[in-house]
C-alpha cells in the first residue's frame, strides 16, 4: 500500500494535451452548442489550474498568476458573464498562450 505522502504530483502537462486543449479553446470562438461551452469552462478551469500548479513548482514568476486568473475566469461554479465577442477574444488569446508557453509547462525548461 502506498503512503499518501509518496503519491507523485504532476510535474508537467503532456504536450498533446496542451495542443488539443488549445484547439478546444480556439474552437470556442466559433458558434457552438451551449453544451460545448459548459465542457470548455470545466476543462479550461482544470487545465489552467494544473498549469498554474506546474508553473509554481517550476518557479515561474508570472505564468502561475496568468494561468490562475484564467482558471478563475473559466470556472464553471461562478460564471463570468461577458458578451460572446469578448469570450471569442479570450478563447483565442488563451489558446495562443497555451501554445506559446507549452515549453514552460510541458518540459523541464528552466524559467527565465
């Protein structure tokens, strides 16, 4: 039986997950069914929270704050109500952020 303290925590987000999630975010800018946006909120909150944790463990200064803010914006419990045009910009910007920062959260790349 394994001790709870010995459970290994995630130290990176797999690159395929990052790129697939960036695509999911980018598709959010298009007209989609309401259920897609519910899925997007939940998955974005989880992925950005994990990315924030990974960025903190890797001693990044700014990325944890950005990822944490995005996790709050996308959280499904307390909805942030914005016009569709604003969400489209946020979705595309978040997708670009995920692609541009993939190295920092997916590999052992040292922070700058």
